[in-house]
C-alpha cells in the first residue's frame, strides 16, 4: 500500500515530553502588539478594555484546561501553570504550548467585540506565541511568578510616569525617555506626585499587580500532609479521577489583582500549589 | 531591584532551535474535531464548506508567512513547509509551531461565518494543535507530502464507501464497518460502483487529493544551477531581502487539488522546493 | 581564509546543558561485560577482585571530580551524582558523560594489573558507556539510589541461589533457571539455607549492598537551615571557591557497603546531599 | 517488591536518539592536554610519537566500530564519522559518544608505552571528552571535514613559525606571539623561509594535513546509482548483514595524510561516503 512506502517519515518526529515532576509554565505573548495597540488606539499607559479582554480570555482557558492550577497575566502576556504532576497530553511540549496558545487566541478574537464594540477586528488578527518552561521546585516556580509580577510593577511605574510626562506634561516621547534615564522607583514616584499630583499607591491594583486566576475551593476541606505541606487528593481510580475532573469544572474561577510575591496569598490558598498525595 | 532577585528563573528556558539545513514542517491538527463535526452537522463523507474554510484559512497563513514555501491540507489537518534555509524566529521550534497554529486558529474562527452563515460559532471554539518536524533531505520531505496525500486518498476511499453503505445502503455504522474490514482498494471501488453507481475516479479532486497551496511565480525567470537543480535567488543584502519579501508578498497564492506523489507537479514548479543560491 | 568558509558547520552543534536545579546522575555501565567475565574467568556469583577494581576506579574518579557528592556502584555499573547546583562544564550533558566515562575507563584499565596480576589485559579493552539523567528533587534522587541498591539485592539473591544450584547442586544453568522461575525472596532464602546451608544474611555486605563512595567531613561543623535541612557553605567569592575546592580535595574518600534505602545513612551524613546556601 | 516502588525513576531518562538520515560525527578532544604535553615533554611544534599514538588508537577504534566510515584527526582531537544510515545503538547520542570516547581513551592509555617506552604513564591518566554532531547533507559533512583540516593547517603553520622563532630564533614566547599578531599565511611562510630556511611546503604531510583513516575496498566492485552517486550494498537480510559486517572487519584500514578539502580524495574513494541502496 502506498502509505507504507512513505510511512517511514513518521520516524523523524522527535519525542518532546517535558521532564516529570517539574512545574510547567506555558507563557503566551501577543505577537506584534505594539502595532495592534496603535491600530486600535489603546489608551496609555494602560487600556482597561484590553486588559479585561486578556483576563476574560484567560479565564476561559483556565476553565477549559482543568490541569491548569494558576494563571498570571499582565500587559499582553499570560502564564498558565500546570501542576508538577500533570499528565495532560503526556506532557508533550509542542502539544501543550499550541493547545494553550490557540485556545487563548480563539478566545481573544471571539470575545473582542464584547470589549471593543465600536472597533471591528480586522486582519491581521491578534495572535499569541507560546512556549513551555519547566521549573523543578515549587520555590522556583514561586520565583517565576514573582519575576513576572515584579516586571509588571516596574513597567507600570515607568509607563505611568512616562505617559504622564507626555500626555499631561507636554513632553515629547524622546524628551520623556531622556528624562527618565537612570531614575529609580523613588524618583518616578516623586515625579508623579510633585508634577502630576498622582499618588502611585492609589493606582488601580489591576495595573500595579496584574491578574491572577485560579480555581477557588474556599469551602473545600484540604488536609495537611505530615511534611507540613498542604495536600489535595491525587485520585488514582478512574471513578475518582472523573469525580475530581467534575469538581474542578464546577470550581469557582477566581480572578484577582493581588500581591503574589509575599506569603499572604499562598498561605491563604495553600491548595493552589499543593503537593498531590501519591 | 526586585527583578534581579527573580530574574535567574529565565535560565530555565531551554534553547529549542531546529537543526540548520532541514526542511521544517509545521503540521496542525483540529482538536476534538469529531465532536465539532457532529455539533455543526458536517456533511459525510466530506463537508465542502468545512474544507473550503480550511483552505481559506491556510491561504491567509501562507500569505502572512512568506517563509512558507508550500502547504498541504486534507481533512482537519494542514502542513506548512518552511524552506530548509529558513531563518524565521531563529528556527525556534515553539515559536514556529505556536505562531502558525494561532494564526490558523484565528483565521478559522474569524472566517467561519463566511462559510457557515447559518450556524453561529459557539464555545468551545475550534482550535488546532501543532508541532514541528525536521526533514534533512528534499527527497524525504517529498515523501512526507506523499505520505499525507496517500493518507488522504486511503481515508477518502474508505469514508466514501462507508458513508454510501450507511446513508444510501441503509446499513448501520457497525454493519458497514464490519463489511469493510479486510477489504482492499479494488473491493471498495467495486462496492461503490456496483452497489451505488459511483465511479470513484469521478469524485471531486479536492476530496481525493486534498489541497496544495504555494506561491506561484509562473512568469518569473528561474535559473538552473550546475547540479541540474532549480535555484532561486537567496538574497543577502538588506535591500535584496526586502525586495524578495515584497516579491513574495505580491506572488499569486495558488490553491490546487493535484497529484503530488508523482513528478509532474514538481517538474512544473521547480522553484517551489528549489535550493537557494548561497 | 579557508577556515571562515567552512566555519559555519560549527552552528550544527546543538546546546545540551542540563536543566538547572536538578541532581545529575552519570551512570556508567560495562560494555560487553558478559564476555569479559568469561574471558577472565570471573568468579560466580561475585568476583571480589572485579568489584574491588570497580571501587578503586570509582574512588579515583570521585577524588578527581570534586563536584561529585556521592557515587554508588554494583556489578559492572557505577552512578556518579553531581549536586543539583553543580556548574561543572556548564552542565553540558555530553561533556559530563564522556569525562566521567573516560576517566573511569582509564582507571579500570590502568589499575587492572593490580587486581588481576596473573591475567594480563588484552584487547578488546574494557570500556564503559554512560549517560546523564536529571532528578528534580532530592527525594527522587534518593529513590534513584534506592532503586539501584534494591536492584543489587535482587540480582545478588538470585545469582547467589542460581550459582549455588549450579556449582554446588550440580544443576545445569537451564535447570537452575527453570527451578527459580516464579520464586520470591523467601523461596530463595529457603533454598539457600536448606539445600546449601547458606544464611543469606551472613553474605558479605559488598555483595548485598553494593558500594557507596562519598567525601567524608565527619569532623566538620555543618549548620542546619531553618527548613530543617542541613546546609553547607555555597561559596561565592573566588577565594572561597578555591578554599572549598581544596577542602574537598583533602576530604577523606569514604568507601562503604551500607544500607542506603532507609534513613540511617542520610541522617548520619546530612551534608552529603545538603542544600547549598544561596 | 522494593524494585517496583522505586522503578518509576527510570522514567526520568530522556530519549536522545539522533535524527535519522543525518551523518553523525563523534568528535573527541584530549582533556587538559596542554598540561599533559608539558608533563611528558612533547616536542614542539609537533610530537611525532604523540601523533602516532593518536593514530594508532584511532585505527583500533575504526576497526572495532564497523559503522564508522571515516575518521579524521589532528593535534589531540579525532572525528569519527558514522554513515547517515547508521543504526548503531539506535543512534542514541550519549551511548555513541561515550562508547567511542572510552574506546579511544582505553587505546591511548594501553598503547602509550609502545610510543613512549621511556616515560611511564602516571595519573591523571589521559582522557578525552566527546560529543555527537549531526550533519544533514554529505556536502555539509564534507565541509566539516574541510573545516577540521583547514584548522590543522592554520594551527600548524602558526605553531611551526612560533616555535621556530622561540627555539631557533631565541625569542621569548611573548615576543613571538607579539611578532605574529596580524600576520597572514604569506607572512609566516616568508618568516620561516627567510629567517629559518624552512620551506613550509616541505614539512611532513602528517603535520600539515592531519590523518584520515578509512576502510579501503580498493579491489571491490562498487556500482554507480542512476543519480551518478556511488552506491554500496545496503544489505537487508540478516545473512547479508552478517556478510557485510565480516567484509568490513576484513577490510584494510587505510591511514593517510592527504588533502581532503579538494575533490581528488573523494573521487578516488567514492564508496567512503556512498549512499546506501535502499
């Protein structure tokens, strides 16, 4: 049969399963969003509609992929975190990255008109690239999340100051860029307050902290393992697995703008990154 | 600064550039399309609107990614082929797979209503997973394309027979499946002809051969290298590269349903897989 | 210059650095040792000279590679464990595997005559293949070590019984194999005791437990971190690093045959797999 | 059984098979040979005994690994080339690299005393690291070989001039290095000739060209395929494979110092890199 003559080409596919017992982050980034911001006249420094759309899209992705334990987003990026024990798609890297990235892209495009009712979406459609990164320890995953949130803060403080100088202070972008070169956080806070009457602390949390999305089981009982770590059931029987899947599908999808760098959030929601019982 | 404390997590990203001098195939596949076919009542064995949508989406992807030299699609899958010398995204595997898969998904979702005007798209949106495969020789890439086209033929002959037995012959799916077990092509051709008056040879080419998409430069001069291989310019200066990019953007995107297994197509379009001049 | 014309081939080398914050095991295995055992008439079920040679070779490798925190060996295999924070050779997989495997091979060949003075080594020389495996958690690394030691025990119990039946019981190898099919540990212990008067518990530890090699710092002060984990200095300044290297070079290389599956060994030597201070 | 409890750690091993239809180069390099050269007083710029030892070791490796089609060496490095269709060890990268590197190391150590009878080898033993690199086309593999031979020539011309200036010209190493900075080949040839009466063209070929090792089948009939490429039998039946293996084991191992950059060598020995019949 013709097929068997050519079937050998299948052997050129390389295995790409991610290492076991590693937290998997699938981070997606808007492709060419600088142009897109201009095309649709996004507000500066932050466009609330655009962020709301990002969060609405991400919520649906979290809802659809029950293996995602948490997602964090800011600007035109989102990180979807799979539990270190996740077995979805046999942990194949390309499958995970493309499934998440296309689901997010579809949501973003299809929900666009709800957030930008007066601006019909035209080609080139917004799309997102993606990649998988493995983190071998919960502590390092936490640092990853902190890294993205610190990045959000740094960029937002810069952008808030920069666009105040341009939009309210009458500076040209080049002048503002020049003026901000070498400044530290305190300088920017000072500029905002003294020149523009803005207390950065009072800026909306969604801009300063970005957005975290997770399944909330506030009512659920969560047991603590002997190592002092929170543990949730890691069901092994098929019935249990189906039950667990349904529990996750029914869970409330919490969308919040809170500090993730300190311990408070994690102590309040120990089950989010909890070790599974073996 | 907070960022530098956490920035080390960046070092967990693994390089994923694909080997140089290999043809790159990005194949995308519809996720959960069996369900989707039922939900939107796709005609059996082939839904022309669905195939036209696939091809319309793929054409736009080829148009947008000038490094794609050829695309081949059938059923709910499409293969996008990058020239072995392609340098797009530094040949990073995840970036290539997610960029193509999200571009295709966006096209499919956004063009849906043009092909299914009476069936509004509802969640879960259609999405496509994807992966990169490297082929080190043109000959092997040709075999890959032949493999997909042979697969198209085999499946279409089976499906055409199966659905004739069910829809016209009044068999249950189980009965039809049973009856076809162990049959070869000749048997299926015979069943189609004797029982249902269908001459398989007269079936539409789009069903039997799938769809090939490529940039057509029929008018262009193409020189032949000393090795007897067709060669096209591989521009090195920036001006030349920009000129080449524009030439590609202006090229006619040909969409055809033809035999790719024999030599005819390739001899008629030697520039499609031509070696670049160094 | 000629070189620049060909230098592009360098770009075909693929990066192969192992993921950060993973324990690295380089396991080496004797190549074709079944033949070698016959050629040099190794005693059955265990040849003490051969095991002593393995351990002598491994000790020198541990001595030479100060980044190795522990090595475990049995039969014709040895596992060399690098700390999860090791930076040797930038964690390049091929470099680590080949450096360890060639160092071990050289030791084995060059020390041969000390252990087999009457049997001159002839070609093909004994060689060892090797590979790197990453373990993301100390717990999993511990399970790896337990796996190898459990394997040692299982094989040794089997081999001790099998060779007793053959060498003392007058069975043919095929008969012995047949007789042992389906037996569990208790059966083998019983056979050994009742038929051959061997109490397996009294067999030498080197055969039952294999060999562990580590740097012993029994006199050294080791502080305990707040997480209850033992910690050792992770020197960052160059002077400190050099001091640390010298400390390791001077450390006693302990060679022992002890149980590694339980907690006792690890509690007695907490510094062996201790987390480094950041 | 204890084993099954721990056996899961096996799943952390990552597959590492090299892409099919790629030429595989295993290049080994002497570890710390600068020190070794000093320790054993290697002659400068070339130590004939050391090169002869390298070549003797490589010959034995080629003899032992019948899948190696050609090896090229210079200085303290050697490249072993496997045919693109090689299936040895299922093309596993670590297994190939460590098997070749340990075989070479064992040969080097065990043959040392034949080449350096007056200088007993002492610890640290000479060892070699290694790595696999894939080349997807014969043309690129040829460029790899040319790259190494061009490197040999460049280094040898430099070293010959440098050491003439130091050993015969009475310059300090720093002075010689300084004097050679920025010089091109012509300058070095001139220095050698005018100051030291050395005509570089008359230097021994082993120093200027390095060493190529291959299986010579000069008497054998080799057929030419229709593509104009030389082809050798690619036996598929077991009997044929065994016959082929024996033919290779009996083949003469040719060791030569010739130009590999031009076409002459390859035209004279078309079977060395010949495509196998499928």
